[in-house]
C-alpha cells in the first residue's frame, strides 16, 4: 500500500498557548512521518496534544498559540508534475486556505453538526470546494457531488443532495463531511476522532468507508483518536502521545503486541476485554501532567508505577528497539533494571495474538 515516499514530515514541533493562568507548553518537540498511501494514528488521552499537532499543519491554531520552533514539511506534485516541498508553518493563513486546505490537506472533525452549515443544502456544501479550488462549472461540480455522495455510501443521492443537515442522521452527516473533505481530491485526509459521536455499528461502517476510499484514491490518512480499538482496525503506524510529546512509535503489531513504554501499557490495559478474569476496569492512576508547569524529568513519572529515580530528574531520549519501533523510557537504558510489562497485559496480548491468528 505504501509508496515509500514521505509526503508529510513534522520536525521538532514546539507550540505554546498564552492563557489567563499562564503559558501552556502544549507541544514539546514532536516528530512524525507520513508516507504516501499510509495510515498513521496519533493516540493518547485528551489534552495530550494530538489535535493541536495536526491543526498546526492546516493553519487552524487559535490566536493565542505561538509556534516556538519546528517545521511541517509537505511534499507534493505541482501542476507541471514537478515535486515540491513546502514548510506549511512558513505560509500565511490565506496561503494555506487558498492553496492547500481542502485541495491538498483535508480534515474531518468528530462532530459533523459543527462542520456543516445548517442554512445550506448538503449538495451546495459539497460543491463549494470544487467551485472554489477546482474552478469547475456548476454542472460538473453537481455531477461530481452526486458521485461523492454515492462513494460515501449515501443512497438516493439526488434527493439527499437537496437535504439540509438537520434532515440527516448522525452517521449520514459524517458521510457528508467526508464527501466534502474528498471533494477537491486531497493528498492527505486528517480524521480527528471521526467516529466518537456515532454509535458502534455506524462507527465500524465509517472506518470501513474511509479505508475503502483510501485504497481507491491512494490517500494518506492521519487518525487522531483516544480509542485504541479504532487504531487496531485502521493504522499502519501508531504514535503514542503524552503531555505534548510522542513517547512511543511503531507499526501496529509492535505497539499492540510488543509495547515497551509504561504509558502504552496503561492505555492497552485500560481497553475493555471480555475474556479477562478481572471484574475491575483498569485505569491509569493519577491525572495528566499540567503543562502550565514545565515537567522536570519524565512527564509521566508521577503516574508511572515502574518509574526509576532518574525519571524525576531527566527526560528520557528516544531509544531505538527496531527499524520502526522507538520509545522514550529510561527502562530501555542498558543500565536499567529488567522490568517487564504487567502479567495481566501479557496474558491479554497473548489472547489477542491467538485471536488474530484465526483470521490470518
């Protein structure tokens, strides 16, 4: 599926927000790569910086945000077929809006009602991007809008074209939002919790829909989610984020079957499991670090039952485990004590492996 061509590269991204309470250092040196045709997930608790990272790429940061350092490099083919690379952070909001947003990078948000204009028919809203970015005639834009409605699985497209958002169910509204995102044929689709507001059966259909469209259009997809169940279904690579930093990155098998960071252990342990003998639902102890106060050492140390003395003094670097697997934990240091993942998680992973083997 991947073409081994890096289409988006985030380098050492650092972002702060001015608030009444003080300066919040929300993003602290994020690095992330996305290949053509690949699906990358960014996963973590609320407030970890997942959405802020990707909003920076599309120029949707709030006015109180300051980008302290970093680059977001986007590589694309221009109209002449030449390959170009641009630092999205160096562009004005107007340049992003007119040259890149929608037509090259598109974003799908979690609540379709906040993404849709209640006063416009869904047909007009799908056509809008094509008329603006593609300079299509109204007839051609309408024909393409009907095609997109069918592509996202909306039946009776002709009638739905004339509907207003309130006349559609939540699942259908989200399909319309996806159709709008695809209308200008972007290279990258950013999905920010695209199924959170939907019930479980509709969630599964939307995830399958995005996967099918990705194959047809050779899209690169970034999922922002706190739901590891979603990640397991869609991702090629996973970035685990905590307190504004990526603390573990690897392919989906490495993160789910061979996790090494205690925070990743906690996230996996907190997933509901029907086969467990434990009648309690695990939760990571404590609360996420308050980024109004710069963490000393590892930001996860206070919640980490496996924390070492050095965790309270120095931030761990990224240690390499394999060609694709990295984690920022002092447990990987050659001098660290030999601490393995919790027994309950190890048993759960073994059950997952056996279950997955049945379908291979």
